[in-house]
C-alpha cells in the first residue's frame, strides 16, 4: 500500500467510522489517559521512574479497549481483543516470573545467596 493510500484509509477511519463507533478522539483519548494514569499510579518505581514491562503494555491495551467499550458503542472485536491481550499478558507475566526465579545477577537463584 502506498503512503497516500494509508493516509486516505486512516482519514476515512478517524474522520468517519471511528467517530461514529467511539465518539470523538479527544473524549476517547481522555478516557484512556484517565485509565492509564490510574494504572501507572499503582506501578512501583525504580530510582524515581515508573518502569513498564511487556505485560504492563498488554494490561494498558486492555484498558484502551475498556475505554472504547465505555463509549457505549462497543463492538464484539473489542472483547476479542481484550481476551487476546489478556492471553498475551498472562504468558508474558509467567515468562517474566520464570526468568526472575531462574536468574539472579545472571546466576541460578540457588547460588545467589
């Protein structure tokens, strides 16, 4: 697809169909911002910074879908997307826990203490 085709398709979506489905972007983005800000408030900080991992992004994408559903014009694919993000996030969280259990400064946990 050429750039102009991509831009034309994007214009059709953001200036038409998406507005009809979820309301104007400003309101939807404000809802997403509110949900993401609440989520980020709960994240632990390292050296004064919030550190996100891949599972956090899956959770935040779920919140994006929740914001779309809250517009009152939900589509079934939002629920499918939530299930997909949840499955990916759960797998990522499991992999991260296994990684943390197996390694401590690059060495097996048994030898770390």
